[in-house]
C-alpha cells in the first residue's frame, strides 16, 4: 500500500516554547478566542474532515464579499498554486519479462502475475496524463489468476503455477526509488492498449454529472489532480461505479477501461469520488440554509461552490452558521460600515470617518469605534481572500513550522493527586481508575517539524490530547508574520491613492488582526487536520496490507488437525478436525494440574484414533505452558509411530466469534469454549474461510485502530476481504454462507438465497443456474459469476440433484425466473477464472489452437497455447477471436492453469515445529529465523518462537536487506514473511526483544 504524502522537507530550527510571540500560542488558546470556531477534537474532526487531505486548501476559496476594484498588482503571481496531489499507492507488482526465442526474431513475454497486482508499471514522474507512453514490442503475458497484492520472489515457486515451464528474467527495480520515510511517485503505466483504444466517459455523461453536483470544478479533472491518475481513466472508473460495478470485477474484467490499475488504486479513486460527491451534497445543503436565512450573496455562493474540501467549506461557512455568535465583521456590517471599508480600499482620499460617527449608537459613538469596525470588516475580507491565503501557505511551506506537545497542567495535577491518594490509601480500599501517564512520556516535551512527523507520533499525540494528558500547539515562526504583514501592506492591500496616516493605520491594524485572530487559528486547524488525516490513512493502509497477507496465508490441506484453546482453570479445549474441516471430536483436558500422565494418555489415544499429526495451539493464556507440555511428549516420542508437530497461531477474535450468531448457527450444540478450539484449528486449515467470519478489527492487525475513523477503517477492511475472497474464488457447492457474503456482487440476502437453493435443489451444475436464485438479477450475476467456481470433484461428492431439476423449472413467484431456460449440463469453463460473458471467445480460441474444453489445465493444451502464442502476438490473436488483448490474456490463464489452482499456494504456510526456545535462552547477537506476525507504522513484530514477539524497528529495515521485489516502502515487510534476524537486546523485565533484520528468506 502506498503511503499518503507528507509535506516537503525543511531545515530544522528549534524554537523555545517560552518565547512570548504571537505565533507561539497554544492551540487551545487560539480556538477559544472571542472570534473563533469550535474547539478542534481529533476523534470528531477525523470524521468531519478526513476528506480534507484529499483536496487542496490553497486556492480553492473566493473572497466574501468581493472588492469592487482591483488593488495594485502584487509581486507574486495571482494565480493560486496548483494543489498538490497526494502521492497515490504504488501499483502492486513490477512484472517480470520472459525472453522467448522465436524463429526469425525474439518475442518478449511477461511472467505470471496477479489480479490485484498483475500490473507492470512504467516508472513515471508526475501525473500519468503528462507522461508519454513508452512503446514496447509485441508482448505476451501468460499469468496466473491475478490478484491485487504482491506475490514476492520469496513466495514464488515453480510448482503449481500455470507457467512453470517458462524461464523468467527478473527486472531489477531502480534503487533510487526506494525510501522508507518519503512517499514515492505513482508508478502508472500507460499501456499500449490504452493508447490505441481508450474507452472514455462520454462528454454528455460528464456534463450531466457536473450539473448534478452543481459545483464550480470539473469532477474528472479534480479527481485526476488529487489521485494523479489520467483523466480518461478517472472518467471510466466513475462511469463503472455509477453502473454499480464492484472493484474486483473492474480490476479483473475491465482492465482496458481502468488502464490496468490495481484494486488499491481503484479504491483510492472511488474514495475521492465519494468524498467529492459528499462535499457537493453538503455544499448544496449549506447554500439552501444560507438562502433561507437571507444571508446568501452571489459572491458567497461562488465561494462555497468553489470549495474543494470539507476544510475549505467549513472555513467559508462557519461565520454564517445559525446559532453561532455573531462575528465582529458581521456586527460591523450590521452597523452599515461595509461601505466605509469599501471606500477605504478603493478611494481612501474620499473617506471621512467623522461622517460615520453617530453619538449614542454603540459601535458608532466615536471615531475610534468606527475605525475598529472598519478594521474588523477588512480583517474578515483579508482572511477569506484566496490570493492572501495562498501566499501565507507558501510562506509556511518555506518555513520551519513545528508541532509541539507537552504535559498538560491537568495531567500534572491528577498525577500529584494520585501520589497523595497512594500515600493516604486505607487498607482494603478500592483502586480508582488511573491514566497511564508513562505511555506518553516520550511526548511530555516533544517538538517536531510538521513535514517530518511520523504518522504514529501524530496519532499518539492526538490520543494524549483527548485524554487531557498532553497539550498540543502548532508553532509558526515570527518571520512568517512579519513577511506576511509587509506583503499585505505594500502589495496586496496597498491603498490605491494617498491617504491620511490614520487610514494607513487602519490597514496595518486590520492585517495584524486578521493574521492573529483569523488566519493563524485557521492555519493551526488546517495543519492539525491534515496531519491527522494523513496519519489515519497511513494507519488504515497498514491495516489493509496486514489483513490481506493474513487472509492469504496458504491453507494446510489433506491433514487431520487438532485445535487447542489453552487454559489453566477451565482446562485446554480440544477440537479434532477432518481434512475438510468437519468436527470429528471435541474434548477438554487439564494439562496443568495434577494427573498429567492420565491426560497425556488421553491425548495419545485421540491422536492415534484419528491419525492426527498436527496440533494448532492458540497464543492466549497458558500458551507457553501448553506448548512445553506438547514439546516434552514429542521429544520423548510419546506419540510414536505418529510424527507429531505443532504450531502457534494467533487466536485474536476467536472468543468473540465463539458467541456470535454465526457460530451459534454453525455449531449450535457446542459449548462456546469448544467453538474457540474449532476456530483456532480452522484458521490453519483454511485461513481465508475462517477469518472472514470475524470482524477484521478483532483479528489483531495494525495499530491505533481506535484512533482512526471507524467508518473509513471498516470500509477499507471490508473492501480487502471482498477483494481476497473474490480473487481466490469460492466453490459454490461447499463454501459457507458467511464466505459467500464477501464475494463481489453478493450480500447477506443473496448468499442466504444461494444456500437455500442449494439445500432445496442440490448442488449447482453450472454458473447459469445462479440466475434461478431469488434476488439474483443481471447485474448481480455479472459481478459475481467470474469469482464462483463449479468444481467437478466436489460436485460428484455432493448429493445429486433431484431428477426434476429441470430444463424448464417450475414457475416461481420471483419476477423473471419462471421463463428462464437454464441448461443442466456441466461446463468445464465454470471451474476457471474466465467470465461467462467471454465463453464464446474462449471457444473460438480453443478452436484456433486445436483444443477442446475437456482439456482445460492439461499439459497438451498448455503446449498448444504456448506454441500459438509464440507464433503470433497477443494483439493479432485477439483480433482473430474478436476480443481485447486483456480479455484474451485472462482466457489463456484460465485455460492453462491446472484444475483446482489456488493463488494462495505462492504464500507461506504456518510453521510447524517440535522444539521450544524460551526468552531466557536468548543472547545478544544470536541469529534466529522467524515469521513476521504484525507490521506497524514504526516497525515489524516477528515471532521467533519464544512466546514474545520481537520488534525490528523500521530504522533496521534497510534497502540492502530486502530482495529486489521489495525495494518499495509499502512492500518492505508484511505478515507471513520469513526473515532471519539478529538479537540486539533483551529486556526480560519488560518482556521486550529488539531485533535487527539480516535478510528476508527466499
């Protein structure tokens, strides 16, 4: 996953927090001023302003109200600077080229790839629409079933792939692209196909969409700027989304329309599109509200409809919110001083403040009050002027702006009270809840450049502030204020004609008041919002990546497994599972009490009876003691002649699942504790099928999940689950209802209908029968059909369909089902990744190569396909069968992959072992192997088999220690990676182990 951009670097200068400057104000003080907005709150603002980071805040607003005449031309350009696009995600895979000799010349052939990461990206700088496509020779890509994640070289094997006989030549990624602390540019390929044929969003559709949004910006153009994706691609993605297409369907079956983007990049565009639609809807609501209140002017409406982010909209709208305190500028306008302010800007020599004095009227009783009112109006105009805001932001970008946190007075007071209470505590008295101040000790005196602060630091500071342990403020140097004031007075807001000194003083005071009272708090809120939003995106990206790799762990097939939920008081719960995950036996043994010999004999009897050789132990309470017990029995060959081994697996979420409605429905007669043991065993047998039953937030991945937007996190994780389930594919005749819910195009209702149809009519014979299911319309069928498999092996083992399973089925109540004529014969193409809409193309291609559908996955057909591809290029073959090259490549994959092909076979399995190492055995300098258990924003946790994961800090994950395929920050390390590490330090008291990465094991 690609990280979100941080601002550009700046030289570090440390400012003394005790300096008494205007810029060195606490954030709390600024927002509590007489004029300003509501207090910034991380937990609330992330929901309201998480969209702000995607749209620029510089140059997106208009002055309200506008001045009637232009001031003197400033020295800096008046054009608002082009907003910075956030650095988008990197595309998932750098493809490998395979050189193939052909008579008369050479053809280039790409290696196996993935759906979610099948895409080779030509390295570009800047947005793709500004890049020229690099012309390539005729190429053929023979790929495995594609996925949007990386199958690294460490995971790739020659066995089981559809192209195992081909020689592969690796492309080395350029080393200068690698960085851990800075985001990299988008690697977006403008493919040969996309240059030749670009299916684009119709102009009429784009115009209709713009009218629907009713904003002053073009949607496709703005999304292209924000995501750095070509405009025509953005238009196609929006068109597909409006037609209710799912992301997995687009990534696999509409590659030519989305320019081979991976699922993460498409979801990125989708997210920006939804945010901008939400912004347009909110803007329309604000316009209607202001119109109803009678304060809407054409200039104000123009400013509102030009906003490109929620932050911009709030800045313009807040002074007019109903029920909020009347601002100083609006009070002055109510007194009629707006004309005086306009005269001061345009014709100052004609302005006489004495003429506006009205004795006895508050605010106009003397010249000083009139001058103050004019200053307030001018300050408001200055603070909302786009050119002025652009200039001040440019100054801040060139300056050393810092975020500073310190221990709050409230925290010090509470800590002192706790100390006093501890000294005078009475025996037997309860312990009052106390805050963990020590967790935030690093941030008691913390200062960092806003352009360099790490995402986890931002989230930690926000959490400390919400707990009232920390006080946070943004420090902007005094030089910014002085330069800004000088520019305003001498350039942007310079009076047009000579004016008296008191009028010049009004301008100076208005500029200073605008900066201190309006612009400085706005900048502070903007920095806090952007930092929080960027940190949230980083955290969610880490969650997404960890979850994807956790779901795609290779299943352990063909073995009887014993799942063990360890415990002391209530014993260890056992569940013996068949190779197909059926429950064979459940029991409880007490391994940590007296009578261990009797329990050991019971275990041996069970292992022998069911020929069980693999034990899966949950990593919860009593895990280490249970592991020691099994290790002792294995070392004494207690289970002879069985060769027994065990592994430790993460049991996070097992207890929550055991009492969930899904678990009760699936295992109604089992005790919840025994259900946990079943779940633990199944997590190793088929991780994907089991983990989809659990809320992703409970699987134990990522960090700071409670500090990010719950809605954004859920949407991202649900999207990854759908992506993984869809690209792995599901056997419709044996998969659970829970797993079916996550297939693209299906939901809980349709999954239930499929299960009921299967129960009533027997197994599905072909994909066409899905059309008979209640609630399965044409769009739903189109989206899910390609991800559903009809496996002949499981079909034969399932109960036969009733004899009346009809050529002409009985009429149903559901509309349109009665007249369907559905074939009842088996179609071999239904076990492949080929979509039914391309079956006729697949048949034509088979005729072209001289094969038949019954040969799918055979060596003979594979050889025939390779020979035909070597003789002619993909583009020529695609023209012969009347399809696109992308579709033909997918058809070739489906025809040449072996039956039952699983993309997860390229990923690591659980590590089974027979011995144990304790933390006391570790020595500094010892070299060990382990598997990455979890990755965070500050490093990776590695399970080295001692009961406590060690931490490889991100500073030790360097370029020279990674294989070439992982020379990207977002692909450095992930859950499941096998690594070789060196012990740096061991803190037994705190249970911490520091590790250094030696290399990633291939």
